[in-house]
């Protein structure tokens, strides 16, 4: 009786431990994640030269002015509002969020924004933008493949872009304009972490300009991004555990 009882009790204990650890390890994984949010542009454009990648003699302006809507206002203000809402959603899930800016009047070049995400060892950097033009669409940019610059982040960035684009389009109802690779963006070429850039809507589209002016729709934009980010983070392998717990 004793010989049967002991192995059986160990089995039941191990089973209970597994059931207990599965949900807790999933929650812990999300808690250990780091996301960098880069709300695009800033109050004043800066045309000083910024190398488009490490060691490059080719430059682009440090930060461009961005676009704007006649109702919603300048792009830099809209994407900052969405970015702060997105920060709140992600932090409520236990994710650590690093912002490249939290106010309008800053001076942060696109290369520096990438460096902020790199230093934070972010699992993902999301660069929030709205596009110019009047089409009713949204799309997501991801880094094109450049050996020595983006080859280490290309595959994960593409995967994240696909997931986030779909979640954002589904949540907001803005028609899905797909994915576009870009090899000329400073903020991509300096990045050492997976990075995506959703163009969340076109600001001269009359309907989307009005929507982007409302807190309710900006919340929906943030929720769409958050849904995609969380879905992407859940595809990543678990982080190394530090409990030292081993089952023998
Ligand atoms: Zn922009």
C-alpha cells in the first residue's frame, strides 16, 4: 500500500504543480516584456543631418514635421495622445514601457529614438505615425533587409508588423492596406530590436480626420495596437526563469 501511495502522491503533486505553473508562467512572461513606444515627430521639425544607418555618409533630416488634419490637428499631437493611451494599456498588463517622448516640445532625432529602444533591450519598438493623403486605409512599415543593419531584426519585425497591422485594422475598422518594407528609414536602420511603424490612418481623409479628433477613437487606435503587440509578445519564447525551481 505504501509503495503504491508514494509514487501516486508524487504524481499528483507534480500534476498540481504543472497546472499551477502554466498560467503563472504566462503572466510572468508578459510582465518581463519591454516595449518601446515612439510617437513620431515632435513640435518643431529639425533638418539637421542624421546618418540613415550606423557608419553611413548618407543622411536624412533629424526629424521631419509630419502631416496633419484640419480637425484632428498636427500628426505629432495625435500620435502622442495615442501613444500615451497605448502606454497605459500595456502597463496595465504588466509590460514595461519606454517612451521616446511624452511631450510635444522635445528634440529627439530618429536615430536617437532607435537608440532608446536598443538601450532598453525592448522586445519590440512601435513607431506611431499617421500618413498624409485622403485614402481610407491603414498600413504598416517594417525594415527592409539590409545586411549589417537590419538582417538581425528583419524576420521578427515582419512577423510583428503582420500581427499588429491585422489587429489594428480589425479593431478600428480602417481597411487593411497591408505591409510595406522600407530600407531608407533612419529609425529602422539604427534599430537592434524588432521595430514596426503603423501608418494608422490618412489625415486628409475627411472621415478619419474627424475620428482622430475624438478621445473615443484614439482609445480604439491604442487598443488595436495593444492587441497586436500582446499577440506578438505571446509568440516569443519564454524568458529564462530565475526561480531556480527544478522538478526531479
Ligand atoms: Zn509621420
